[in-house]
C-alpha cells in the first residue's frame, strides 16, 4: 500500500505516486460554493467610498476560507437589499453544492435573506444561535442544497464559518480534520455572558512549556484589526461569573 484511503494528497504524495507509476487515483470532488454578500452599503475596493458605504471585506475573507478548506468558490457577488434581486441570485446559486450568504439575516427592515429564502421554499433547520458573536446565523436547505446564512459583521461571519461551515466542508471531502483545540492559562480576565457562549479573539503563546492566552481588547464584531492581531479563538462558556486570571480555558 502506497497511500491510505481518505488521505489529503500533497506534493510529496504526488512524487511518490509518479515514482510508483500510478497513473490514476480516485478522489473526492471539491465542493463548489456560491458566496453572496447582501447590503446596499457594500462596495468593492475599486469603487469610490462615500458616506455610509463599507468595503465588502467579509466577501473576500470567506472566499479565502473556502479555498483553504479544500472547496472551490465558483461565484462571489454583492447584492442590493431588494427581494427580487436576492431571490434571482439564490435561484442561480443552486448550481453549486453549497450556498453561503453574509449579511441581511437579522431582524431589520433590510434583512431580507431569510424571507427571500422562505419565498423560494427554503426548509429552515435553525435560526439564531446561543453564541457570541454570530447570533443571527441561519441554516437550512433550498432545493436540497445546504444554505449557511452568516451575519454581516466580518468577525461574526469568520467565527460562524469556523464553527459551522468548515466542519461541513470537511465531511463533504471525507477529511478527518477538526479545529485544533488546546488548554491555556488566561493572562487577563475573561468576561462571561449569562446568555451565550462567547468566542473571543485571543493571542496564544507558549512559555516554559506552558500554554498561555491573552484575550485582546476591543471585541466588537466589526473590528477586523483585532481579528488580524489574534492567532486563536478563546471559548468562554455562558456563566454568571467571569473567568479569573490564571484559570484554564479552551483555545482553537
């Protein structure tokens, strides 16, 4: 046996296969994904930024995450907050194995993703989760195609992708992978919520054979600077009490 079933093929494996004169192998098809960002305020970086406009950072972050997961993003678009446009794009998206939307999934007047999906016969599995950030997340199927509707804030969409979408894509590819979790000692106090589990952006380090993690300041779900500085997420379970310095927490 040269290579075991379900192994993720890398450049070294390709050299081995070629050296053994193996001309063909059976592989899993990469899942195809359509990515939709909704919001009148969203623009691309080649457009002039006006008052109230926001660059569609989540769109490109999620595109990169999809590629890193082993899937293929075949389309990414910004759609205005108009039901007929959203429904038209959702119908086109059924060509893919998976649909991911970001934004428009909360309870505001312009949050039209959920109602647009329902108009098309969407079978809702869940909406709103007991997690911070990421509460408005929606999941279900449209014409038997899975749809993950992530919040519009970039940090919320990032966390929801790692916790929900990534495990789904790994299962589709039969990749035996999970987020790497480690226990670490807190270097500063962690504020708990008595209503939801929290995933804080943190900085993980090793010193004298011990794992330490510092929860970064400014945890607002719109702040990409904090996300860029972080190298892990820190899980703080819902509780009436904060977690003190020196206590152990789970990092991913």
